[in-house]
C-alpha cells in the first residue's frame, strides 16, 4: 500500500479464486496506511449499474472488433478437461475467460 497516492481509491470486485480456499487469503500488513493516506476502499457490484449495461455492451463489442480491447482466453482441450477447467477458475489458475475446446 505504500505505493498508493494520498487520497487513492481502491475498487474491490470478485473473489472467485478464494471460494474453495482452506485458509484465508493473505492480506496487507500495513492497513494503517489506509488511514494515514486517507485511502478509500469500496466494494463494487456490477448489478448496481445495470442501467448502463446496454451501452457498455455496445461499446465493448465495438472495441473488441476494432482491436482497441483485447480479451485473454484460458483454453483447455477436450471434454475430459472440463472439470479441471472448472476447478482452475476457483483456484485462480486461469487468466481471462476459461474455455474448453471440444
């Protein structure tokens, strides 16, 4: 946290990689910097912004088509790897959209 600016804002969204964890995720040991730097940390739920979903979908689709936005895919081959792919999502072993190629 010592790299954050004074007045920084942190957005938290999602925690799928920790759903099956047997131990709590590691946390920062310098939480007091939230106070000294007056940092705001706030949770984010996409459902709070559903009114913006149609425009966002249109914009994101256009950006993907013209190359301004790139999407990452984590692809495993074969139906026999579907379970592995599913588990990898919960273990944080994937990056991007997880796909199983049949």
